[in-house]
C-alpha cells in the first residue's frame, strides 16, 4: 500500500496544488476541507487526471475543535498509519469572529486545530515521518502576547496573522525539540500566493490584496514542489524544527530559535483553551 499523506485545506488553493503534486507521485491522500462539494470535485478530478484511485476527501470544519477531535478519532480507527501531514488550511477575517465554541476564528483554524491534530496524530507516524505547517516569515522584533492570544482587545487582521504565525513557529520548535524528536516537523513559507481567501476579503485590505497580488503572486505549484522536496529529498532527511523561507529553494532554511519558556507557556495556554472548551 502507498504511503498515506493527510493534507488539510485540500479543497482548493495551496492545499489542492499540494494534493495534485503528491497524487502524481502515487501517495494515498486524505484531503480535509470544509466545502464538501469543492473537496469531492477536487478528489474526483485528481483521480481522473492522475490515475491514482487512492484520493479520499472528508468534510471537516477545522475551526471547531469538536470536529477536529472526531476527525482524529476517525483517523486512528480507519487510517492508523500515516507517513506525513501537511497543514495547508487557512482563513482570513477583517473583523474578529468567535466560533460556536468561543474561540477566535483565525486562531482556531490556523493554529489551534494544527496544535491539536499534531498532538493527536503524531503517534500514527513512523520515525522520520513528516509534519509540515504552511506558514510565513515573522519579523524578528515580534513577541507573543500571552495575555491576549486571541486578540480580544485590538483585533486587526495583520496583527492576528502575525500572532498566529509566531505561535506556529514557537510550537513547531517545541514539538520538534521536546515532544517528537523522532519526527521531522517544519514550517514552510509558500511565498505570496493568490488564493480564494484574498478574493473573499472585504474592506480596504481585501481591495488592496486583489489589486497587487496578480503582479507579485507565486503559482501554488511552487509550495507544492517544496512539500514534495521535504517528503522525498534525502538531503533534507534529518531537518526538523526549521523554517523554510522560500519555496524557490528547498535547501535554504534556518532552525527556529525562540526562548524555550515561550514554548512551555504556549503549550500550557493551548491546552487550557482546549480544556476550557470542553467544560460544560
């Protein structure tokens, strides 16, 4: 049986491009997305175009931790052996929105679901298995605001994105160094890619994005090729806890290096948010 890769955000954009690249290489794919119709259409299209029958789509709202937990339980039962996980899902909102579970939408989708899935699904991966977080470059002067992780005060989309990306870097470092040193857990930047997320943005930020992105955006195939390199390139076989800043050069990376107590504090804060959500 082919190696099995889980790809979130598989119903469009970067996730769908990653799925297409890996489908051509013969991987069995588990695609996760919220839009059932789009996701099933992507899976059917890839089966037809690549001749790979092992492409499976499941509809899950990754902003809801209850659905993420059910997904993890299902995967433990039906797909007990994974070779890799690629987190490519995302969302944008110019206004602060809380999910039905009381968690800020961007934080829930792009950070907390990934944290929960990494903890729950890492035991399904073999030694040397890959967990790849699609992320972004972080300005060196930025610090995590542990008192306001979900931006209950001062929400602004660029601030929310920086907070989520920094949290992602810090927790990937913590996973790689402290909890799963036998796995390869890294963050890669896709560069600037024009996806449907930007098209849905409202207000000045959305208008600006739609104006300039056509002139500066990379094709989604670039980060897809980067993911393929991390999965298959023997030169990268031992790299973990690293950030890859450009999809144009898979051998350019820096090791993530934040204070270890940030990781401890973020780990504890993440678990507390999950525990609070579970309280009646």
